[in-house]
C-alpha cells in the first residue's frame, strides 16, 4: 500500500505538522509550528492531534517513523500525509527551525 506523501517544499514555513520524534530529538530542533507527540504516544493521544482543514502532515527525522504513524492514522480514518525526507529535508530546504534551547539542529 502506497502512503500519501508531501514534499517539504509544498509546505509553508508556518505549516502545522505532527512531529513524532523522541523528546531529545524535538528539543534540539523542530518545525516552528509543529505539535510534538512521540510515535509511541500517538495511539493514546488521538484527541491531541491538531485539527486541520486538510491532511495532517506527519514528520520525523527522515520519514520512516512518520510513515508508520501515517499508516496508523489513516487506519483510524484520519487524513494524514507523510512529510518526505522528514526534518532533515526541512532543514536542507533552508526552512526555519526552532529549538527548546540553543541553536536548532536536526538529530
């Protein structure tokens, strides 16, 4: 089954995305308007997902974990898309990053 994907270049710099990386990854650098919900918490926190008018972009570091979350969410009837290349692609495209402290990086 092929999952829907979206390129970082098709997302605005202020896009709301669901970041499913671990807390230490999130703290170092993330999409500025991202909602953080680690992959292992998604199933128990469906009510915490951002409500968007279109598909929910889901991001991780490189796209593997987010693809699994997109598959799960779509199985729950939630319109979700995988962000191709993850936060690595976001940073490589020169898009803004935020960090909990210090200079943002992607790990």
